């Protein structure tokens, strides 16, 4: 849950950062947007890194691993 909320905050922070750069282009910089985006990005990155779900093992060599797991006693 916290991982997904962290990703949400990162997206909101990026949107606020884009809006801030657009206000700078219009010569009316709103620095509250910059502070809000920095806050959202920081909290979002911390939550995303800290509560990352465990990764599942790769299934690339499942056939090879199946042959390795067989007991040598099974073969004549």
C-alpha cells in the first residue's frame, strides 16, 4: 500500500514540477509549486524505495533447473 502511495506522490510531484516550469516560462514563477513538488517527490521516493515489494525469481531457465533437480539415482 505504501509503495503504491509513494508512486502516486512521485507522479503528483512531477506534474507540479511541470506546472512550475510553465509558470516560469510565463514570467510568473509560483515558488509554492516548486516547494510542493519537491516535498511530494521526496516523500514519494522514500516510500517507493523503503516499501518495495520483493521481486519474484526469474523463470528463464526453468527447464534446465528441472533437469538439474532430478536425482542422479533416478538415472541408470
